[in-house]
């Protein structure tokens, strides 16, 4: 998996080193003391919470896409599709 550095260490990464579209959201996350404390506890995966999904949806979406190891095989899914008749 190719996990961006800002996902691994969001409170330490230099914002100027990430893509421009994420910079403002990451700055807001970095100054969020509650999220910083929860991240430092180590027991709390901020990328899998509703807090981040609600407050920082752009970051959450990008983090979720980079953390998933499941690759979709659309062709295989379409081949296995079984249309249902009307009832």
C-alpha cells in the first residue's frame, strides 16, 4: 500500500509538502487540539472516526482511499451479477 505521509503523521508533516487541495484542511486538523490528543494516545485511529469524516471530509476521503487494501474488480462483479425478475 502507498500511504501518504500526511496520513501516517498528520501533525508532524510540513503542509507545504502535500497537494495544494488538501493543505487548508490539514492545517485545520493540525491546530485541532482534541484530534491531536486523540492521535497521540495511539489507541485512537482518527481516520476511522465520524469526527474526522464530519470535520475534515476531504482529508477523510483521501485517507480512506489510501488505507484500503481492497481493489475492486468491476468486470468480475458485472459478470457475477444476477438480474432479479419482477415479483
